[in-house]
């Protein structure tokens, strides 16, 4: 297990929850660094790890700088790449490059280098096949995030975060907010925060919990616009276990996170996606998520609608109890990925079949 160290504290929490430890940690983060700095640090650091460990296969997961440059390093060393969470596409053109920037390009370029494409959904699989990837190299697995959530949700847990404990023991509904994406920095994220503040001021039955991302481009406007209200709780980033607890109890989730778009539906929580485009449209198509962008008036309108509804919404946007079929996985993705890797490296027949979403 090799970490680049882009978010040490956040990753450490997840590793702790699953009783895992890393073999390598590059610790590449530096104040004020750019994508050029990330690229150089990833390539240089991963070069040494790959050369020292001499792997037969390198797995990369997602669409970060670490993913693409990890795949590139494996390619330079003539080592096969398995891309977990492959095939996600926003199909949003952007100017001059596709949004979200830079993740959309990172995942596409990683796909060029991958030997095995582990598609989390049938939609992602069709994207890859449509781009000409040979079908024998595309494996429909479901998303490992569902595996993780199901495992963690069964562990008895008392939230460590004081604010989360207080909200969960109170009588008001929890609205969970997460916002951190680079394309929202500046005026867009201020619009989001303004809408959230207005929503809380007009609705006395909710409390907002916002684990604030440590990036100064997020932290400063969050403190300026959201602090000082008794029903808006700004917290440090939650531990993984606490985040799962928050998702389990949330009445509504507002997020620009790709992962949380997949996690919230597992617990039946409707999602307002604070982005103009998403590479995870399955939730939107299933009616458990809605794209609202960063326009404050639209965010406020859609949040009001959801909070004022109970039971089954005719439009499919409020379905209590998670009654829909989860479009993101069945909790068995990790086993399928491991099985493909073993079969590829040893020549043994596969013991599992691809996920049958239909």
C-alpha cells in the first residue's frame, strides 16, 4: 500500500477504521503547491517505490493526480495497471478542458494506460466499451465504497465529534454539507455558503453539520459566511466512522464530493449535487440525487422542496428508507477485483462473475 500523502490526516482515519497500515507514504503535500508540484512529487516518489517493490500489477483508484501519475509510473516501468473506479465520465466539455478540472482528464488518461478496467456501474462499463476498450479488459464490479459502508455500518460506534453527537441526540433534522472542489473556489463556493445560511435561517427544524476542508480557499469563506449561527456547526474533517454515522442519519445531503454521491444513497439520503456536471449520473437517473450547481437561488429552492416533503416523492427525489435498488454496488466489488487480479497473474480460472446489475 503506497500513499502519496495528499491528505494524510483524512487517509489515516480511513486506514485506522479498517485496521490497515501503509507500506509507503510520500508525504508530498506542501503549502501553496500547484499541479506542477504534485505531478513532480508523485512521479519522482512513485518511481522509487515501483522500482524497489518490483510489482507485477499496480492498482490505482479514482481520478486524482496520484492515480494518473501512479499509472504513468507503472507504465514507465512496464508494469500492468488496474484502474479501480474506471469509466466515470462527466461528458461536460468545459473551456478549454472538460469539467470537473482536473479529475475528468486524469481518469481519461489513466484509462489509456490501464490493463484492467474495474467499472463500478453498468454506465461506466458502457462508457469504456464505447471508447473502444476491449470487452475482456472491462469488468463490472460495483463500487468498493458500498463494500466499505456496509462493513463499517455494522460496527457499533459512538461519534467522536462533539458536534455530531449533539446533533444526533437532538430533535432537529441533520443536513450534511461537504464542499471542497477546486472549480468552486471563489464566488461559486460563496454562493453555496450563502444559500446554506439562508436555508438555516428560514427553517428552524434543521441543523447543518459541515466538516470543513482544510484548504484555505474553502476554510476562509466558510468561516466568514457560516460561522456564528447556533444551528450551523463547522467541524474539523470527520473520521470515516463519524462520516458514516452522519450519512446514516442525514435528512438531506448537499455535496460536491463524488464519493458522497455514492455513499448517501446506500443509506437512503437524498443528495443535492453542488456541481454543474457529474461523472456519477446513476444517482440522478435513479431519482436520489439532483444536480443543482452552485447557484444560490437554485440550491435554496431545491433544498426547500426536499425538506418540505415526506414519504415517496412522485418525482422520485425523496424515497425514505433506501427502497431503491442501489445503482452503485452490492457490497461485493472488492472480491471481484481481487479475483480478476489473481486470475490475470496466475492464469487460474475466475471464481466470481461480474456484477449482474440488471
